[in-house]
C-alpha cells in the first residue's frame, strides 16, 4: 500500500441477487490471512444479510466485526450512520486488516466513494477497490445493459417497454465505478451466456476492466483484495448517470417485511415466491423460514422466479420458530396485502 497507516476498504456492489452475501461468506471462510470486518447495508427494516453473515462468524471475522446499517442507503446517511460505523470498526482490538462493505442492491457506488473524503476518515481509510458483481445469466439476457440498437428494436416490437428504467441505470453505474467485475452464477449462464455477458460488460464499462467468472462465491481472495486502487482519488474516471447537482433517491423501489409461520412443506413456500415473481413482478425475496419437524432454519434467497433454499443453522432455544422474508419490488408493483396473502397461504396446514 502507498500509505501503510490507511486501512483498506473494499466496496462490494451489484444488483439484487447478484451474490454479494455469498461472496462475503466465502471470503470470511477464506480470508487470505486477513482479519476482516464487514459493513452490511440493507434495503429494508430487517437485517437479513447481516444475520446470515453473523451465523458464519469465525475467529478471523467474529460477530462483533460485522455491523449492519438498515436505515437506508449508506451514501445517503453518511454522517449519521456510515462514518460512526467505520470509526467503531477502526477502534476494535485487534484492529481489522481489511473492511468489506456490502452495499444494498440499489446503492450507487460513486456517492459512497465520495463519502471517503469525509474529514474524519479520509486520512485513515483508502478504498482498496470497488468490486461489481453481475449475474451472468441476467446480463446475457440483456436485462440491464445499455444497447441503443437493441433498445430501438425492442421499442418497435413493444411500445410498452421502458428502456430507461432505474434498474438499467443502477447496473451501468455499478459497472462504471468498478475496478473488477465478477460474473456470478457462471454455471447457469453457460459458455455462450458468459461470452455475451462479458461483451455487454465491456461495452458498458468506460475503461477496460478485468472480468472473472465466479460460481457459489468462490474466488481467490488475492484477486479482489489488495488491489490498491485508491478509488477515492480517481472519482472523475468513474462516470455516473447521476453526476450533477441533483441528489439520487430510491423512491422507485419499496421493500416490505413479511412474518411467516412455520411451513409444512418448503416446496409450497417456493411455489408462493414463484407466484409473486410471475404475478406481482417481485424482484427479490430473501430471509428465512421454520419448517415443521426440522431443527434447522431454512435460508431462502430468490431473484425473480429463481428460488434457492438451504438449511443453514439450528434454531436456538431462545428464538421464536417463525420466518421472516424481505420482499423488494419497484414501487408501483408493491401490494403489501396481496404479497402477505400469498406468502401466508404457503404455510396453511391441509385440512384433515
């Protein structure tokens, strides 16, 4: 590092469901000899990602090194939340060797980089690098890429398509700010999908970027830690749709928290989430559930209609065996009563 007194920070950004939490869990287990600390910025009122990570705590990244910020986007709450959290992590004994910041899927990374110019921390912290995760399968499908020719062709075929959605802008801003791009879920995209995703990333990025294929979050920590990018010093080279005097906001999105009772069959919960994706345009569901007769907690992660679930840890004696899911959608698609009705119905016990 240029200045050994500065604590390196890696900003991990990426669209909803791109695999940020999975990547951090892998880094916690294989930190490359570094003592890590983690800041998780949730979108919503319940710290699901933070809870998941704390359940994976190990000596090199104990639970007290994992802090959650659930009061909104950290680039919007710098003085109140972000700076005090960073200062608290720096006071830990032993001091962390490296801080990972998992942004919410809706966060714009450039305003966060500007936060590192805050007087109280700019002499103590350096942004080692910005890592952008991109779902290879989704990128290959052209969901978040800016391609004028393709947009024009789609417009001719379907006038109802909104080609300048906030989702596409978030994707482009994250790629534009990155020092390296991780193409996640590479096993689902296939060789042709990966090639197309790399082509889209190359066209989106303002400068050549290394692109690494990743499956299940497994990546050599030497590839993404120790970049020494000092990203806070070259903000001008990281263009954004939101450069200018106006502030950005996240009013286009909304999240609700749904408490769900014990499930009779996990497959019914999966079917309910698929229904939400197909009939209510839900973008993301994440959380956990209790299953009758099972001592382990069921971890649930969904991106659209693609649902993954696994038992992650035993329920403790002090915990209430009840589930909790965070559901995220674009603002106009959120109907809390309808969403809760679908998810609650999944737990119904068949009549005898």
